């Protein structure tokens, strides 16, 4: 969805993105998760299909790096 611009469920192409661009703004529409081990917000961008309502959420690159340091992978 993020790379294809298409909904994986209904194949619709009316995709909205709520990007995490300004983490520090109180007006930011970014989604976030509070992950216990960090005690702070980890931000995500959300993709929404306007045809069927399906949504996907992605952690941003900076948050992924933090997560990779903190948590174990299933493999490797
Ligand atoms: Zn859809």
C-alpha cells in the first residue's frame, strides 16, 4: 500500500496518507504508539483506502532503528 499506492484488499487506488512529518507539533495529525520500554511516543504514518476503509500503519525510519536496538528478531 505504501509503495504500490493500491489497496491490497479491494485494489482501490484512492489512498490517503497521514504522514508523520512534524512530530513536535501539538497540531500534528500523526499517529503514535506509546511503547513501554521507551516510555515515549513512537510515531507511525497511516495509509487509508477510501474505497473500503482498510488501513495500514508504518513506523518511521527513526523509530524502526530504536525498535531494532531494543527488541529481538524472531530469526537471525
Ligand atoms: Zn480498499
